[in-house]
């Protein structure tokens, strides 16, 4: 006689509780065996997974793989203890990409103490509970990109002490609490691109003492990144496609080891290269494409970058400075689009008033300098001609007054009599 279904369910829950208690007691001494090469095991349902009796540890007989994937397409909710099964503590990788997950309960990943990679991308997760990552002390890679997360609360990732890669890109994050990244001292790569972040607290990145790559592209930032604290080991900072209209290098940056800086697709029109070099002495590459550059300013900036041994990332425009687009008339940069002032009636124009006034004043000043230079040249020429005419007149006067006759006589032949046909006295003497 078969047991009633309710009894089976009770026995399964009892087995899960016993297994959790045993693993929590032995979790601190557990050694995770990493297979020489990854091998994936596929399950067509959670029930199939829960009924597993084949070990996930490479050290046990009958091992078939330590990475887990599911072939079904939909699982709306990850409940507590959902991944508790035989030898689940030895699982190395768990892939749950594109499963339409909406909710993850606290303790959903309990017993996965050896897990190093967790992929939850391309789902519909809106919120991260505080204790959903319990038992994941060895996790090194977490992918939460392409979800619908709006807020990252304090201490959400605090149990992930070994985390090195965190991808939160392409969500709806508007706010990051001050302690959102607490205890992530080993994190090396953080991706926050394509969110709606408009403000970052100065101490937000302070716990990230090992971070080398920070991506904040395609957000709504208009604050000063030079005021952020921490990031002593940061090598690459991506701030592309935000609302930055300045990058003030007068502060003492805490990320002085920065090698690469992406400022493309913003609204920058000026850049103090020498101050940037002084505060970021190891900077090697900077991307300035897609900003509201004047061509004259951009030429100067690129020249100063070259003098400072900082390479400007080339663009793909046939016109501009080294392929970087610029305009003789100020433009206004938006996300992915550079809107340039034009005389076309059909094309809309967007011009910042202060930039246009500055452009007109600059053109007037340049023309004034050219006019003043031309006037000075003309004045010098007139003075020279006037002096030449004066000398000629003076010479004629001296000749007419007979002051130079003796000199001219000597020049013509010593004692030979000099006769001036215009002198009446000479004609009289010749007649006698």
C-alpha cells in the first residue's frame, strides 16, 4: 500500500531540515573540490532535481558534473530551501538565466556552500531580500543583469565575502543605499550600466578596496565623481552616456591608479588636461567622443593630452579632430546623439545660450585681433613710406640750395668744374 501524498511531503521536508542542520554544522570544515574541467548536469524540473541521488562532488564515485542547469523555461518563485538535495553542497555553478523568476525568498540558496557562480540574469526580479544569499560565502560571480531591480538596500551582498564579479547592469536601479556594497572587499568588477542612477553617495564605494573595473555608463549621473571615496585600486572607470557637463580635476582623486577613463557621450565642452594628469598620474587612455566640443578647444585638448602622454581614443568621424566629432558652432550632446546647430529649416536645433554667447564673443575677439594686426601692419607701412618721402624731399632741398655741390663734384672727378645748367651764374661765366 502506497503512502499518502501528505506523508511523502512531510518526509521530504523532514529530510531537508535534517540535511540543512548537518550542513550548517559541518559547513565551516567543508572543503570544496573543484573539477579539472566544468561538466554540466541538466534537470527538466525541480522535482527531478530534488530526487537526485548522484553526487555533485568530483571526489565521490559516480560523479557526472558539478554545474547545474534547468531545461524548463518558467519558474516564478525561488522558495526557501528549494535547492536542497543530495550532495547539493558540492555544486559549483548554478545557471537560472531567463526563467521568468519574479521573487527570491530568503534562504533560497541554503546548502550551496561551494557555489562559485550564480547566474540570475534575464529574469523579472524586482527586489533583493536581505538574506537571500545565505550560505554563499564562496560565491565569486553573481549576475543579476537584465532584471527589474529598483533599489539596492543596505547589506544585501554582505554575506558574499568572496565575490569578485557583480553584474547589475540593465535594471531599473534609481537608488543605491550607502551600505549596499558592505563587506565586498574582494570585488574586482562592478557593472551598473543602463540603470537610472542619478546620485551616488561619496562613501558608497568605500568598502570596495579591491575594485579595478567600475562601469556606470548609460545612467543619469550629473554629480562629481572626483568626490567619491575609496577605489584606491581602480584601473578603469566608465562614465559614458551620463549627464556630466564637467569633470573637475581640482580635487584630490582617491582613484589615483586609474589607467582608463571613458567620458564619451556626455555634455562636456571643456577639460583641464594638466590638472587631470596631476591628479591621475597613471592615466593612459581617455575617451572623449560624442561631447559638445568646439573644434578649437578639442584641438587644444588633444594636443595637451599628447604632451601629457595620454592617448585619446579615436573616433570614426571623417571630420573633426582625430576622428572625434566637433563643431565650429556649439552643439548639445544627448544619449547616443550629438545635436549640432544647423541652418536647415527641417532640422531642429538645440543650443545652450551661454555656449552660443561664448562662441560669438570668441569669434568677435578673434576677428578683432586680426583687424588690429592688419591695422598695425598698415601703420608701419605708412610710416615707412612717409619717412622715405621725407628723405627724398630733404635731398632735393639740399641740392637746390647748392649745399651738396662740392660733394657731388668730388664724386664726379675731383677738381673738374661742375656745371649746373640751371645755374644762371655759370652760363654768364661760360659766355665770357
